[in-house]
DNA sequence: CATGAATGAGCTTTCATTCAT
DNA sequence: AATGAATGAAAGCTCATTCAT
C-alpha cells in the first residue's frame, strides 16, 4: 500500500519530467521554426522520445503550444511577484530591472513572445491565456508602482490606466526591438527603461532628471 | 517600335496590377491564418486567379511574403516622411499622431506586424528587410524630433539613441497591447502617446506636465 | 466562347471519369480490406492516381464510401425499376429473377453489402443513404407484387408489410449465405427464391406448389 | 501436490474469468466501433485491465476477434440445441421463436452479426469458424424440421437443402433488415417468421393459411 | 500476476510547386 | 496570358504490440 503510493509518486515525477522534456524541446523548435513550422516528429526527436509517446502527455500539438504559453506566463508572473514582494523603493526596483535585463532582451524569449502574440490573433484559446496573464500583470504593476510611490512619497499613490499602459508598451515593445536590432547596445535599453521607470515611480524626481538631461544635451 | 514600347508598357501595367492583386489577397489570408497557415490555393482563390498563374509573378510563397513585407514597410515609410515634411511644431506632431491612431491601433495591422516580426526571427531575408526599414525609421525619427526641438527651442537639438528607442518601444509595443486587450479604451493609448511625445519633444514642458499630474493625483 | 464551353464540357467528362476511377478502385479495396482496412494510398495506387489528387474529387475517405454506397444503391434501384417496367406476369418476374441470380450471388457484391450494412450501424450518414434506398425498394416491391397479382388475378391486390418484409429478408439474407457457403449450388438458391416468389405473387398457385412438394417428399 | 493442483485449478478459473472480461469488453467495443475501429487500449480500459495484460490471454487483436466469433457461435449453437431438444411440435417451435424474437431483433446482435460476416469475407480464419458453425446449424435445422414434420405428420419427413436455405435466408436477413429499419414494428417480423415456419414445418397447413390470407385480402 | 511507458509504422489529409493545354 | 490537373513529400495523429518493472 505504502509501496503502491510510492510507485504512483515516482510515476508522477517521471511523467512531469517527460512533460518538461516535451515542452523544452517544443520551445526550442517553436523558436526556430514557429508554431506551425515545427513538426511533431522534429519535436519528438529533440525530446528524445517517440512521436506517439508525446501524445500520452499532450492531446495535440495545440495543447503543447498552450501549455508552453502558460508556462512562460507563469514564469514571468513569478518573476514579477518576487520583484514586488522584495521591492519597496525605487532603488530596488531599478536593481531588479537591471537584473532582469538579460532575460528581457534575450532573443529567444523575444521570438517566442512574438510567436505567441501573433498566434493569439487567430487562436482564441491562446488569446484567452495571454489575456488573463495580461490582467494579472496589470494588477501587479499597479500594486508595485503604487507601493513604491507610497514609500517614497514621490507622487500620487493612485495609479492610472494610462501609466500602466505606458509601462507595458515599453516592456512589450522590447520583443520587436530586439528582433530588429539584435546588435544594439543593451545599455541603451537599460537607460531607457530606467528613465521611464523613474518618470512613473517618482514623477517629481523624473522631472528633475529630464531637466538634467536637457542640461547635458542629448 | 513605338507600338512595341506601348505594348510593353501596357503589359507592365497589367503585370503590376496582377502583382497587387496577389499581394492584397495574400495580405488578407496571412492576417487570418498566418504565413504558414495560409495556402497558395486559398490565396489564388482570393486573388481570383489560378494557382499556377501566381507563379508567373512570384517565384515562391516566400517571395510573396517578402514582397508583402517590403510593401508594408514602404507604405509606413511614406507615411512617416509625409508626417515629417509637414510637421515642424509639437502641435502638428500631436495632431498627426492623433490622426494616425486608428491605423496604429488597427487589429489587422497589429496582427500582420506581429506575424512579420515573428517570421523575421527565423527568416533572415525578412529580417533584413525589416532591419533596413528600422534603420530608416530611426533616422527619420531622429530628424523629426530634432527639428521640433529646434523650432520650439525646448531642449537639446541632438537626439540620443536612448530617446529614439524609448519612442520606438512605445510605438512597437502597441501590436502586442492591442492583441491582448482589444477592448481597451483608445483614448488611454492616445494620452499615453501624447505624454511620451511631450517628454521627448519638449523635455521642459513635459517636466511641468508631469508635475501637474502629480498635483492631480493619478 | 463556344470553345470555352467545349473545354468545360471536356473537363467535366474527364472529371467524371476520374471520379469513376476512384470509386472503382475504392470498391475493389473495400471489398478486399473493408472500409477501414483499406488505405487511401492503396486506393490511389489502384486508381493509378496520386493520393493528393483523389482529394480534388472527394472531400474525405468517408465521402468516397458514401458515394460508393449511393452508386451501388442506384444500380440496384435501376435494376429493380427495369424489372418492374417490363414485368407484368409471374413468368417474366421469374425470368428476371433467374437472370439476376449471378449478380445477387456474386461474392464481391455480398461482401460490399455486408460491409455497407455493418458500417451503417455506426455511421449515420451511411445509414441514411441505405434507409432511403430501403424505402424506395419497399415501394417498388409493393408495386411490382401488386401489379403481378392484378394481372394474374391470383390473390389480393393489396400487399401487406409482412409480405414485403418476407421478400426482403430473403433477398438480403443472401449476402450472409453466400459468404458462409460459397460453394453451395446456385440452383438451390434459385429454387428457393422461385418458391418464395410464387408464394408471394400467386398465393393460390403456391399453395398447390407446396402441396406438390409434399407429394414429392423433400 | 493436491495443493498444487488446487492452485492450478484456481489459476485456470481466474484466467477464464479474465478472458471473459476481455471478450465482453471487446464485444462492446466492436459493436460500437467495428473490429478495425476498436483499439486495444479502449478494450483494455473497458475490461478494467492493462493493455499489456490482455496479451497474456490473447496473442493478438485478431485472436480476440476469432475467440469472440467462436463464443457467439457456441452460444447460438447451444440455444438452437435447447430449442430442438425441447421442441417437437409446431406449437413449441412457434413459442420458442416468439421467445427468441427480442434476441433476434436486437440491434447490437445484428451489428455484430454483420461485422462478423463482413470480416469473414476477407479473413479466412473467421470464415472457417463461421462456415463450420453454419454446417452445424444446417444439420440441427434439418433435424428439427424433420422431427416436427414427423410428429405432426404434416409433410415429407426428408428435408431438402432448398427448404433449409429458405429458412436460413429468412433468419440471416434479419440483421440487415433491423439495421435499415430499426423502428419497424416487431410484430411484422414475427408474423413473417411464423408464416414461413408454418410453410416449412407443415406445408399443408401453410397452404390453407396462405389461402386464408388470400381471402382476407392483404 | 499485472502494469503502462515506449515504439515506430501507418493512417488520413494538406500543401507548394510543376506543366500540359 | 492563363488554367487547374497532377504530384509526392510531409503534416498531425493513432495504433497494435513489446518489455522493463
């Protein structure tokens, strides 16, 4: 009985590992060939698994795509939550931002991001996953910005939709920028983000900052 | 001889019309099904042409995709140039921006934008076209911003890469935002754009503006 | 214009021929391997056509099956109608029956018959085709029997459902009998049919016939 | 030693139960999806057994099909023998027939019957099983009819092949009739069978009966 | 005795592309 | 210039069967 449970548990662990294997392989294939360009047999080969066996863990190719989208979203969600829970001041936010840059500017991530959003335009299930994620994202951002403003007493605590959208446009525009301009100096992006972050988190300080730039000429 | 040339000309006009027919049909198909989801036979049906005849004007499906990307880029380029040639003050830029919103927020445009950039991640020819376009875009933007700053004497005339990138992140993030959030109030975007445009075109004025917002709380 | 119409006509003829080719090949494959055992690639090979090309004429394998069932039913329908239009007396019916025996007892026909009816048990579209055919069949039989009885003044002109069903059980039981007993003397079936035909068409005469058999001991 | 035998016996009983489980599950699956449509994994699920375990008792899917056909045939054989051993008069035969109608007209039975005979057309092993069964059937029928005729002194005791075939056509045609006409009144079939049974078992009586029908007009 | 993970061949179907007309 | 018949490779997916546990 105890034995049985242990076996079950072991099986589950193994199954999870398998699922991960598939998702990792699929992610790589999708990145190289797109959702529709990638073939199940190539995904299987990359996952070192037979085609048929993949279907034990995923009902269809679409299911894999959706699972992958969800996994990516969850990862981002966790990242943002960690950022919020730890960050209360402008400095920590900036530090976190700096630390998150490699991920944000990663070309593979950008490629998958674009693929996912392009697909969302014609697959309502994927659109639903992304839209839900987007909703979470906006709530979290609202809280983060509000909290920082409160602690730094540097602006109105209430955060408008406009503010949120400006931040999100900035973050989500990265995918296209990176794809078009892979060799651009990363520090350019970092500086841009910091400037916007400042303007949003501490409007007054930002104003001074902007004025300073004016002084530096650039 | 003259006759011959006229015939040639007529033929060319006809061929151009055919090519346009194909590109229009392809654009619609791609928008609905993606580059890979769209089939030549469906494109042909939409172009009211036989499949085989398309191959008289385009070597392959990929050629059509590339031609389409080029055409879209050229269209955008012309739009931007017109904007620049006519705009010299902050007010005209804002007015132009306002006029360009419906196009910018159009979901079909956003879908094709994402499709194109996702494809660029794996097709170097398309990447090349888009990257060249991006280069033009940045030059034009630089000139536009510089000129406005000069005429309004409201900041440094030299425009840094950081500034350009901030603007482009904003503009290119729209595609993802619109796809995820199709029902979001358009005025939110407009206000966001205006705020960023102001900050970029007239840093001083923007600073005052931001401070004002601080006063309004939000 | 006239040219165009002729081309169209020629195309149609060619297409019809193609369709027939496919149906003939499919019929042979289905007979040997069953609807589900037969593969499209084998059907294509037999039709001397590429797999993909078959899909120009039929939407799916199921469509082929249905078309085949309809063709078979139509063939049988025509046979029965011819029989009716020509036959007004018991003698002509019996003669027609005799002439129809080779077809009725043909093992291939029997195999397809069984396949079709087995499939009807789980495919409602096929069931619909067969049920409609069955309805026609019963009407035609009713008319045939009624007309013969009238002309020979040998029984009630009205024909009951029971009578019809007895005849149909007899006719449709053949498929199973032939499959199980391929070597059985065909004359046995013929005699059996004649006896039932007589009993149904001319009850009085049949009674005498039966009595005669009693006399012959057999 | 004794212990050993008891264990063996218990094991055999257990194995038989397992086999039965599989056959029952297979029968249900085959009825719903056909021999080819049913999958081993679905059969296993229905038998509440693992896929691999089924292969302990059956070498292959085909073996299951054959075993099932044999079991069905044996069941029918037993039913017929019981009918014969108990029936000696026309009345008991008719009564038995009446009692057997629900089974005979059962759509599931009809479906399996058609499936089996269709398969026999292309699988010689199945054909062999069914043909042997058919032989038994004919012998039993011959004896039954002969015995009844003898006891009722109502006709020649010797029974010809023609007579046997007429009865079998009638019985085996039911499967097709039921499939095509599932809503037909069951009494119609019963009356048809009785009429034929009468004609076969007691030709003289039947003649009178037929004449009577003539009188009733129908 | 019993499980179900694993395989890879084979299924139906779609596609970009060619070419005779 | 224009058609669409024809191809065959490759897609996503399912299956009977095996075997380590």
